[in-house]
């Protein structure tokens, strides 16, 4: 049997007897020069590893932001705010009144102070002036209210929300301050404003179950200073956001965990002024009856693949990280392997930003900043366990005898010394639709330079419904190009 669809993505149906496919720590690459059915039209490549770049205070890394000019990375760990230079040296510049939870950061070039960072953590708003290295908490007299949970920048205004309300405001034009107590209200519906984002010079206001769009019309009307934004007619949408920090820019738009009056936990992309669902039923099934309001997301690019990375800390016992690949429109799981307890956990990354020609992510508990590296095959030295579970193999539930199963890995990628010197692949299978599994069967992928090595398993028994699963744990470039199966049909 030629390639039978072993290479694929994650899709576990509500019943595993319908589909129980899994793709953990692999992502799909499609060869556009090949035709359907050709070997290698879809291959699985290893997700990137994590390489330590710098150590902040040992705590949750709550936010990262690259300042305009790309010479400074703002990082928040615990209650400490850092500037990180291009040598990846971190220097404390301020402290917050909170020490946990996501923060939101923007920057702007102001008339009086030049380049500034604007940080919000819920109870308060803060600014840092780069030229004078001045960090300050904005007073309660600044603007119409004290705190904010999200901030963005548009048309030389920093814009921010009022927590637990429908209101949002902006700084003065070209300023880090809000001297006017002016604000807008997203009252197209009665739901509260959850977050906001500036996109293509318009402000999208995402409520609990609705979305509306505003635009800059100027702040002086008939000689009177007014709030500079007004609604764009015809842009109201009856879908909002279910997790404030799941909002992330993606392609030429943005994506989030959506919510409306009929439910939540779909993942949708804004196209123009319309929400379009991109999550599959399998993704949604994994989130069903789970807490998803604390989900958060960021996006990064790798070899032309733009990835929307969304982590659900409260899903399951150990959290869950789903990744959507915009180039293939497919989903995979990006998980950390806790080898001490032999369990998958949510990915280590808690936030991310592109800086210093690297994509930098912050750890959710230890204060480390890592670079996401395509040619690093561990998570800061920890094992990455890669798993592919294929679709069901059945012929009207008649007997099938499996003589030989071969996976075409990229061979000859073993290391010179240590783990991975003789890289191995582990195969096991289920004959009852994924309920129970066989023992593990190991073969070599090929030591360094063994480019003709083949990974083959023989005499694999019979089944009426077979699922094959392969696992790799060696720190190598583990590419799965295709799989072939020799089998024959039985009489009944």
C-alpha cells in the first residue's frame, strides 16, 4: 500500500472510533509541486526548540514588546519591568503594583518625551521615557480613570480600556498623558468591552459577545475638543471575544477565541468586518466544557509558516497549547514533555515578540527568555517528545494482515555523541480503535551519515481496525516524509 495518509495533523473526534489522529510537536509542510497521492506531498517537520537567551527574576514572564527602532525589548517578569538590549542583557527600569497575570504593552513617539513605552496591568497604567530612563505610574488624575487591561497605539494616540465597563479612552495626540477626561463607549450592545486592537488604522472594540469598529475623525469639532473617534457605520458584529489575551495579529488581520450569545471556544479570524471560524471540530471538542477565558496567544513565523499559538492553561490537568498554521490551514499541538512525570503539559511560552532577529518567548514560571530556534531540538535542554498517531485503517471491518510498515524519515541525522547518536523511533498500535495499545517496538532511524537507512517494522499481526502511532524523543531533525504499508485482506 502506498502512502496511506500516515502523515497528517491533529484531529481527535468526539468518538475516537471515528477519528483519533494526533500530531504533537510536528507541523505539516505541503509541497506545492507535487500532485495528490504522490510521495511526500505532505511531510511532518519538527516544531522548534527553545534556547535560553537571558534570565529575569524567577517568576512568570507576563509580557514582551519590541520598541520602535528594534533596539529595546520591554519584558515584564513578576512585578519587575526590564529593558533588554541587543546583547540580551536585561536591566530593571521599573516595578508594577501587580506581580501575576498578563500585561499589555505598546509604544509611541511623543512630542515632549520622544519614544515611550506604555504598560497596563489592570489596576494601573505606567510609562517609561527612553531618553531619560524615567519610569512612572500615571496618577489617578490622568484621563477619565485609573487602570486598563489592554493598550494599543493608533494615529499617535495610545488607546486603552476601562476595566469592567464599556468605555475606552486615549492619550492626548502625541503625548504619554491624557489631560482630557474624554472617552468613548462601545454601547452598540449591552455587553462589556473586553479588549481592543488597532488594525489598518481602525479600532476594533471586542465585547463579550459583540464587536464594533471606530475610526479617527479628529479631536476638534466646531472649535470644541472632543473624543477623536467615532463608529464606522455597518461594522457591528454579533460575535465577541471569550478570552481577552487570546487576541493576536495574524496575516493582515487578527485571531482570537471567539464568543457569542450561543456559546464560546471557537477560534475565529476577522476578515474585513466579519468573523470567520478557523478552528476545527476537533479543536473545539478539546475545549468543550473547559475554562477557556484565561487563554492567551501570540504569533510567530518559521520558514514562511505563520503560526497562531494559543495556550489554554486551565484545559485539562496540565493545560493545552494549540497552534494554527496559516500556510497549510492546519492545527497541531505544541507541548512540553515533563519527563519526570511522563506527561505532556502546555508549552513553556507565556508571551512572545520578534526582537534582535529572533523570536523571543518568556517562560510561564521561571523568568527565562528563550529564542524559538528551528535547529534546536530540545526545550532548553529538556526532551521534546514528538508523536504522530495516524487515522484508522479498516476495510469494512474485515481482517487485514500487516506484513511490513516503513516510515521514510530523513536519515543520517544522528549526532556525534550523546543521546541521538543512534536515533530511534518507537512504534505501537491499537487493534480496537484506540482504546488499548500494543507494546513498544523500536528501530533505528540512522546514525550520522547513514543516508540509506530505512526504518522498517515487520510481522505486525492482523486487525479489523488498526491505528499506528510513532514517537521520537532524540534531539535530532526528525522529519517524516512518508509511510508505506504492505498488507493483505483476510476472508472475514
